[in-house]
């Protein structure tokens, strides 16, 4: 669906009915409602495509404005992770045992997203038995991706929110400090600037399109790894992207 087009559920203001139709309505007739379709929305597909859009726009905007590119990158990152949440919660409801699916898909008692991904094979009763090993790639990287999002939602005290910028001259533009640029006199370790496994910046203003490339790669690798763990049940017949539509 192209950007700007109304999606299912969006409303369009209608103009007045034609003269003949007004006459029929005035006599107690019923106006035709036209054709109505019903669709089953896939939030994963919707949000992932939105993230791709902002991702590409961030890359195109970067040469013109780093601040605008970073703003688009932050939006894309949040949408990528929202799509990840939708993916596993929908799979639990559609493919899992109802009494078990409620454990991970109850919005009133949400579980940490990484726990949901790890528990999903047991909830579905598919694939090999046992939990996903959190120490094997791509799960440590996926955990850092979630930790970045959590650091925005739970920012903590001022000490945890400090960010650093560097410039070759006091009056020149300042850029986010990179780990290899830390001055020897500054008591700062590289992991206070970037996450060690992924290189993603802790400072939200430092997020750039190349970091989105990393984030998307981690998410895609996580989906592939989980799908293999489930013997293909997660994406069978493209079910995670399918949006069935019928005339009603």
C-alpha cells in the first residue's frame, strides 16, 4: 500500500448524494453501501514495511541533515522492534495451545520480549524440545537491540544518560564520540558509548542509517533462527506477512 493511501479502517469524507439518490432517501429508501471487503491485518508486515520506509528515508536524508536522518532512524528502530513483538505474539495465538499462548500473549501481563522469543517453541510444541540458548548468536545481539530500546523507555539517573561529542576545534561542529576517539584523560570505557556486541550507540541522537542496517540484520537473523527452531512453522506459506481479504 503506497504511503498516503487510506488503509482498511481509514475514513474518507463523502460528498452529498446525487439528486436522484437524495430523492430516493427522502422517500424512505435505503442507499446502497457499495462493496465492502474484510481483511485480516498482519501488524508484523505493516510495521516492518513502515520501518523499511523510514530506514530508506533516513539513508536518503543523511547527506542533507544528520539530525533529521537520526530522527528517522529512531522511528525505524522502534518500528522494527514493534514488528518483532507482533510477530511472536501473533504466532503464539495462532499456532500455540490456547492455555499456553496466554502465558506470552496476554497484554495485561506482558513478558520481556526476549523471554517470549525463547519460550515460543515450547508454547507451540513445535520443532526441537528445549529453550533457545541465549548465549548463541544471534540472541546476544538481539538482547542488546532490546536493551537499547529499553534504555530509551527506562532512561535511569543522569549518570546513565551522559553522551559525548567530539570536535577537532572548539568552534567546529561536534560529532558523536566514537570508542576509538576516547581521550586517555577521560575516565570512560567504550561500552559506555556503544553496546559491545553490536556497536549500536547508547546515545539516541547518535543513531545513523548504518546502525539501522545492523539492527535490521539482527532482527532478520533472529526471525530466521527462530523459524529454523520451529521447523519452518513461523513463516510457513508466508503466514507472518499474509493479509487475507474477502468480500463481505
